[in-house]
C-alpha cells in the first residue's frame, strides 16, 4: 500500500464535507454551492483542523471545468455562437474595459502602483463560466436566447483573458524596465520592449486563430466520426471513455499546443462533436462526472479563501464586491439595452456577469508571481469571488420577482421590456390574406425549419415566432413572415396574429413554456388546433391528458416513420408470395 494518500484524502474529505454543508445550506434555503464553498473554507489552510491538498484540489476542479465546458459545447453549436456575435463581442469588450477601469482606479486610489491596479481590474472583469453554467442549467436557460447571449459573452471574455495571460509577463518586464521615471536609461531600456510586445500579441492571436481553424476544419469532421465509430462497438463504457477522453484530451492538447485555456479547448471540442447524432447521449454520459467535479471546483475556491481579510480590510472588500456585483452588472445591463434587447435579457446577462471565478484566480496568481500584484490584492479577489459566487445564485433567483415588481411600478420598465423593435412586429408589406387561417410556428430550430419548408412547399401560409432576433432578421430577408419577442409574453403571439390562425405548432420541448403558450392561445383563439413537440413519452401523455392537445415525441415519430418504410419495403415481396 502506498503511504501518500493525499489525493484520496482530498477527494474523500472534499466530497463528504461538501455533501454535509450542501445539505445544511439547502435546509437554510440557500443554494447548495454556498455549502460547497464553506466546505472548502473548513478544509483550507487558513482554518484549523484537517488541511486538504490545495494543489490537487485545484487540478481536480480544472477537470470539472473541462467537462462542464465540453457539455455546454455539445449544446452550443457554431451557429449559436455566430448568432450572438453582434452583441457578445462588443458587449464583452466594453464591459471588460469598464470593469478594468473601475478596479484599476479604485486600487490606485488605495496607493497601489498602476501595474498591480491594472491586474486587479482585470481580475474583476471576467466572470466564472462554471458559476454561470450552473445557474443557467438550474433554471433551464442554457438553450434560451438569453442563455446563449450570456454564454457567448463569456466565451469572448475567455478569449480576451487568454490573450492577457500570454501578454502579462511581457507587460511586467516592460513595467520593470521602465520603473525609473524620467530616466533616459529607463526610456532606452523600455523602447526595445515595444517590438517584442507586438510580436507576442501577433503570435498569441495566430495561435488562437490556429486553434479555432483546426477545430472548424478538422474537429468538425473527425469528432463525430470517432463518436459514431465507438458507439458502433455497442460498449457503453467505451462510449463514456471516448467522451471523457475527448473532452480532457482536446483541452490539454489545446493548452499545450495553442496556449489557450483548458475550458476554451473543451468548449470547442464539444461544439465540434455537437454535429454527431450521438451528441445528446454524450452529454448524458458525461453529466455525473461534470456534476461531481464541479463540486470540487467550488470546494477548491473555498480552500483559497483567507478569512482574515474580512477584519483586516473590510472597506476594501466592500468596494471590491460592489464593483463585481453592481459596477459590472450595471455596465452589462446598459450595453444590452443599447443593443435594443428587452429588459429581461439585459437583467439576465447582467446577473450572469455579477461574479468572478477561475480566470480571476489564475490572473491573480500570475500577477503575484510577476511582482505586479501584492498579496492583499489576491486575498481581496478570492474574498470577492467567494462573496459574489454565494450571492449570484440568489441574484438569479430574484430576477423574475424583481422584473415583475419593476414592470408593475415603472412605465419606463414596461417600455424597455416591450422595446420599439421593428422585428417585434410584422412589416406592413405582409399580405393580410396570409394572416388568416395561417399556421403559427413557435421556434425555428431544426424541427421548426423542416415544418416551415414543408408548409412552404404545400403553399400553406405561416408566421414564425422566434426569440432570436438574428434568425428573424434572416427570415425576413427571404420574405418569410416572422416576429421576435419573449415567447412567454402574449404580445409575441398577438403580433403573429394568433387570433386568426388555424393552428399553433410549438417546436420547443419546454413543458412550462408549452403550457403557457397553450393557455394564451386558447384565450386569444379557442378554435385553433395546437400541436407540440414533447421531450418524452411521459411528458407527451401528460400534455395530452391535461391540455387535450396533440403532442409528438421525436423518437416515437422516428420509429413510426421507419416502421412504415419497413412495411412498404416488405409489401411487394409479401404480395408476390401470396
């Protein structure tokens, strides 16, 4: 038996204490992740008693980040990422600049040098992907338009932080050579750094673009074929092993060969594998591991927290938390509203960014090792992360009640929610004859697109109701009647002229949304036929029983279609034999 069991003890105590503290947090009506964070504090080096291996815990947590990002990539296609590029790219960049400015000027006002202040601001500017995904998954928002915008926003932030991590050592060297202000020698020494800095920037951008190109050109073709090949073996454990090996292997290879983060590498690997017919199975197979290692991520964050900062620098900690929770949120909300998105989207994105996490810890550690950031700054960042992560889940939970409260009391909020969006109303050029007896299609994904194509081929009029503005914009360019808006808002169905429609087709398998849309439709048009896409046979049975509507399950319809083809193929031989 080996005597060094630090890995086993770290996993055992981490999982065990996280379970106990998570249950206590749940009993106290707090999110379980608050308990996971406190479990990390208990077994951390700054509290008495058992001390787990911080280095091992952080590596185990990194595996969780890889698997989690891989799972998101399996549900987030390249088309989804490109669909939100108009808001995600400029929004993320401007929000980073605002947060860096707030953090840097605040730290400089404390008497810190500009180098450390800049690193401090950068650490406060990037949100935790793990925390965001856990919050979105818990509320079923990952596949929504708001969720895609938030995830796309964080992908852009991750790309920016990858560039920052590579450039920070060159920046530190430049700061050190130019420390003698007003010295000719210092200026001369700093001058040669400029070409090296630009060369580093160019090399980093080339590596990131090389990684993305490799994933798009090679990964998109290779990964689905590998998944199909392994699935054809019939071995479930080999399939699970293939999924985990792909996620971790691509993430590690991306970091070593292209200098991108583990999380970003795993995310792109999942996106490339999303084209496979087994992508949903891959997501399900990796789910238990993702959940388990995500718990270790929160435990590892808690282990890094030094409680002494609470009484040594309470004022500084309060300002740090304020920048994270208020400054970043207000900046994001304002940016989303400027892009003419509704208030609920702005608040969702703002809440998504109101925390910091894994990239902040990496940046802080690098800043300390380079002599730019002092230890107090790292403690403030860790404390700010702990507080913001604990508060973030509660912030998400209060979004809907807060939005309803604001709508009831503020005319401005109601106007911002409705927004004078030209895509939220059908253009006046649409022939009124096409808006009587038409089919209203809710959702324009794979199923919605195929239904629309069939109706178009049969010369049946239809209107598409879709939350994604870019999708609606493209449909209108092809002269398809389409409107955008919150599908839970009756105004969206009204703009699709549901009152005069012959049928409503809901292609999104969200049972809660289906029930809301059915209730709204029956109030506006009781005679309309309603057909929905259910997530499972059980869900379809409940929808038929409770609502009296036609519900279809993808797997069932596929089996029916294949059965008909088999019978048709056998029919000639059967008739011949008789």
